[in-house]
């Protein structure tokens, strides 16, 4: 099934596309918007925003790769990183490991602020495609980059946030 707009927008709506768009907008507002949660609320808000992104992916159609030669503007990573660091000073480095290769037992070091920033950058690009080329292109970009990049950041970060909230 192809999703190009018009009559197919109703199908996208049914399949959850607006839900993921709303989750993306809430995440971006949390990471770089005008209102800031208190330090006591920050981790809970981040956990909820990450959970909403995961839930929003359920039922999201594959969409269609945009036929547009333009490149999305690159997010200002340094700005995103600085903003995330100021909003979530309780986060930092955490241990990680390869989730597939059991023989590779090296402990890796993840950076929660980098995770937050990379997710925000990729989701900002998705909204750019969504607004420029429509819901099908936005859905494709969200799913493609989830599989290729930000999904790993999301799950590593979510595990770290869970540990900070409940195990620390």
C-alpha cells in the first residue's frame, strides 16, 4: 500500500501516524522547548517521552521514501547537546554492551546526553520531511532512522534512565 496523501491520509491517521508525530513534538519540546521540567521531574518526563516514542511507532506505516533531492537541514548538534546537558545534568556516561555478540564482552561507554541529542536531531529531520513532503515521507524517515540510528540510542538511554529512576 502506498501512502501519498489525499484519501490515504485517513489511513495514516488510523495507523498511528499522528500519535508518533505528537510524541516527536513532545520529545523535542522536552529536550529543547521553552518549558523545562524541574530537576525532580526531569527523569520521569524523559522516561515518559521515550516510552511515547516507542508506543507511537506501533502501527506506524512504512511510508514511502521521499522523492525529493533536497537534504534536510542538519540539526545544530552542539546546541542540542548543550541544551540536553543543562536539562539533564543527572545523566552522563553509562556502561553498555553489544546486544547481539555474546562473545564480545567488552564493556562500552554510552553517553546519555549524546543519546538525547542524536535522537532529537534525527526526529527534527523527520519532522522536516513530514512538513515538506507529507505524512508518508515523515513516517518513512522516522522508521528508517529508527532502524538505522536513533532506535539504539533510545533503548540504551531508556535502560539508563530506568536504572537512575529505580535502581540508583
